[in-house]
């Protein structure tokens, strides 16, 4: 065979080999990216469902339902926390933008759930300590030194519980307010249909703030009752 033809054949063979290798690499890369997309989407979907359920309960919860709700919210937060750990164990190299947006979203959801649970936990405690203060202020016919000390302790308990409640509900409200920005980043990667609607977060925030104002009014009335005795 002529040397020129041999060289040309070798070159063509090498080019074909490079092309096949490139196609193989592209195929593997696309496969890994698709796998990552499906895995992350599943975690995001379940996290969104946990949040959707929690916010729906927030909209209809009565104070007497709080004890049961707290346990459920804690469980939901733990479930999302497991998703975060699972996400961090994945290789993000096929789609770093997707993984980063999903992690930010799930961390936000987890914190919303945790603070929602805390706000209801402290709301229960505020109601109990406020009730104890009221009962103490009304039941005594004599204002002894012991009675006064117990009244002060009861008021201090109420104030501490109220401080903790206010802190948790304020944080809950801020997280819900920041939710749309976090949602927008992930929507670019997985679509908006999988994610909790912004209106649901806004409505839950309004409900939480309205509840906070009612608790503040109750606490203020208890303060006034304690002040006049």
C-alpha cells in the first residue's frame, strides 16, 4: 500500500476513534446528568409536599390542635433534613446549579418547618403560663409575701415564654417572606410545578402574624391584670 494512503487511513481511523470516544463520553455524561436530575427532583418533590401539608395545617389550626401539630411538624422537618443529607452525598458535578438550588430550597423548607413547630410549641407554653398567672391573680383572698413571690414567678414565666414565642414566630415569618426568591432559583432547574406556590407561603405568613397579634393582646391583658393587684 502506498505510504500516503496508509497515513491517511491511520488518520481517519484515529478521527473515528476520537469521534466514537467523544460520543461515548457525551452519552455517559448525559446519562449521569439525567440520573442526578431524577434523584434531586424526587427529593425536592417530597420536601415540597412536606411544606405544603404544613402550611395547609397552619391555615386551619386552632390553639387546641397545637400539641398534635408540633409533633407532626418536627417529623416533617426531620424528613426534609434526611433529604438534605442525601443530596449532599450525591456527586454534583453533572449539574452543580441544580444541586445548589435544591440544597438552598430544602434548607429553607427545613427551617420553615422547624420554626413553625417552635412557634406553636411556645404558643402552647404562653397560653399555659398566661392561664396560670390569671388563675393565681384571681384566687387569693389575702396578698401574703408568698403569694406575691409566686405572682412574680408566674409573670416571669409568662414573659419568658412570650419572648421565645415572639422570636420563633418572627423568624418563621421572615423565612416565609424569603421563600419566593429561593423558589425562583430552583424553578429554573426543575420547573415551578413541583414547588409550593408563593401564595401559600404568603397566606401562612399572614395567618402566623395574625395569631401573633392575638397572643400579644392576651399577654398584655394578663400583664394589666397582674399590675392592678
